[in-house]
C-alpha cells in the first residue's frame, strides 16, 4: 500500500476516536494567536520521515529549537493555506509538491499560540531551499522513530514561575522537545503507524 492512501485511512480512523491529548493550555492566559505547521512526511518506500527545521539562534522567539515549518495564520487564511505558505517561505516547498492529508488537533502553547498541525506527504527527494533568515538547518526524522513512545523521554522544569512537563525526542544529534515533541506525541496517538 502506498503512503498516501495508508495515511488517509490512518488519519480518518485516528481522528474518529476520543483521545486524551497533551498541550500547554494550563500555562496559557488570554486569547491565543492562531498558527499552523506543516507536518510533512516524505514518501519513502523504506522509511518515511518528517521534515523538521532548526530555527536560527538569533531569532527572537524559540531560537535554535527544532520545529515543523509553520507560523502565524494571516487574516483570511485557513490553517492549511498558512502551513503551505510557511513551508514555501521557510523551505521553498511548492504547494504543487504537497499532498495534504488533513489537519489534526490544535495544540495550545504556553507562549500564546493555538497551533493546527497540517499532515501532508511530499516527494522523497524534494529539493529544499531553506531561507537563511528562518532556517539554520533542516533534517528528516523517521516517522517510526519519532512516533515510538519508547523514544519519548518525559522531563519537567520551571518556566515563567510554573512547573512545566515536556517531552524530548533525540534523533541523532537533533533534540526535538517542547511544542514540537508535544505535537508529535499527539499525532502518534492519532495515527497508528
């Protein structure tokens, strides 16, 4: 079975169930700003992977952290339109190369965002042209590895005067943690890989 029909089936089945999911809604106060990320999976026969980026260390928010391509939703945009626009701006991924599967559960962050993940499939050897102002480095992390809860380590620490629990996933030298790892953890519960 090819990846797209398999993922469409898993997405539909997983989103038809009620699940307990994680987010940072307990840390949020006030109105949340809508945002979207593109959870793009490479259509590899052997080992499909998520495309992830390292944010530049000089960025004002979340410098150096691993993230999905994405950002704020502009007025009049849907989450899918925003995720596709951001993937183009950050990695040079053209909309014509993206097969959108669907959206997933909104992840509320302690920093004031309501992030909608947009699950999609991209060709395996897509040419990536990262924007140096938004992307320090990009990489691919295998879906089977990051979806395996055995690879999720749980930690806690203090942030803005409150204790916060978070997940960390180490793939090679890449530390995936915080919001990105939380979104991955929720997707792993929704999509029975």
